[in-house]
C-alpha cells in the first residue's frame, strides 16, 4: 500500500472518566458520540487492496470478506478510516449488537468464515478519517476530520453495511445516549476534543462506560502463564438451579497469585484418589493451542465484582475484583440480580444525531 500513513498503524485510544464531561471542559470544546462495542480496526484501502488492521498484531481482513467487499463498493479508492466492526441481531425494530455472533466470526477455517459471512454479516461504523488520497489528516483537528468524513459519507448509500456514527455537541444529548443506547448493546459514550489532532497509540480521547457490581460464585481458577499461582478466577451465576460460567477475574499481583492458591486449596474438587478432577477445560475458538485447563472448585466462595455489561450468560469483558462476600450464600448469586438496561432498537442508534 502507498497510503500517506506509517504502517503498521496504531489507532488513537481513550482514557476512562466517571461521567460525561462538560462541553467546555477542554479548550475548543468536545464532540460526543456513541461508544460502539465491536472490533476496533482501521480500514486501509488502496485501490482494490483492502486491509482491516486491528489493534493487535493480526489483521482482521480474512475473517470479514463481506466488509472488504462493502469497503470496495462504498469508500474512496485511497483512504484510511477508523471504524468499529459490529454484528447485529434481532427482528426489525428490536435489533441490538450481538457480541457473541461477532466473536464467532474469528475462525481458522476458510469454509466457516465464508459460511458465517452470509449467516451473520458484519458491518462497519466509521468515526474518524485518517487519510484521503495523498493527504494525511492526522495533524488536522477533529472538527475538520469529521467534516471531511461527512463529505465522504454523503455518497455512501443506505443499506450498504457501512455507517457513519452519530455525533453531538450537546452533553445532555450525550448523557441521554449513554442511558438509552446501552439497551441496544452499546458500551457508553466517547468524547473527543474538537481541536485535537489524531495521536496514534495515545489515550487522547475520553470514554464513559457503564459500571455495575454483582456477586458471583468462584467455580475454578486457571494457573498463571508463569506456572506460579492463580492467573484468573472463573465465575458462575445461577439460573433455574443451573450454574452458568459467566467470565473471569484476572490482574492479580504476583504475591496475591500465590496467596490465592493456598486460600482456595480447601475448595479444590478431587476424585476418590485425591487427584484434581480431570478434563476441566474451557476451550473456545480463541484458544488455539493454548492451555485452557483449569482447577475446578466447589462453588462455595462468593466474590463481589465490578463489570460493565452482561450479554446472555457472559460478562462482556473481564471483571474487576472488589471483595470477598462471606455473608452471601452461593445460591443467591443469580442472573436475575443483574441490572440490565431496557431494550432499545439498534436501528434508532444508526439514525441518531
């Protein structure tokens, strides 16, 4: 590719703040937009050559052939656009983002990729323009980049699977979006300085995400990749008497990892010979050849955690340890306790602003 960007490219990031900031909290003011919860990537196009560059080391291009086709059909022949890849599900008028369906799109088999591209097609939501033709826009203020992006999208037809995110200059509208759009599967709100340039790899934006707490049962742990101590605690919640695996807690200090092994030893499930119960795995399409075995525990310890969203029977992201709750009965840790946002139609989000 001969785009006017240094490749590989690292997108600009956001730092968390507790609430929607005032419009005049930074010089030049802020622009607000919904925070889409999908796969962040930068679309790079140079003629028919299209790459979906992820934040990680592996491009997403091969997993989303329908997105590549949509980019070729709609976006300028030479451009770089900051986007989120999303998948939606539900009937018309009651759609929402579907994280599980999006996650399943990462699959090593080409035949499976092709099948899922038809059954659960992905779309992209654009929110920044980084290069156009021979011009880099990284050193231009966001207000100018946004105006140029809107010009590009003036020619993008509806129903193409390529969307322009809504924006507002009104913090009250942003707060309303924060509250309502969660019901469509969105993750919060992002605030961008209108006079800010694009700073690859730096947390130059602000993000406001939903945070909640819940009590969950510890059902097992994985050994840390170093081979020493607990790498992550595995959590469960009850529904109709059945215990569902719902996610995990990581990010313990080296000292705490070792302490947890001793703390949890009395709960380790063992067979009649005193050996840890075998065949305990939690393999997924992301696991590859990684060791995903875990040490199973009797579901007797309750922990309070902070989380942002629960989708189906899974926490959307890794949760944060807050404290042990010896006062809580494990069976009281139910899915019903989770505060869920009222449903909201994703179609209304696409047309907001």
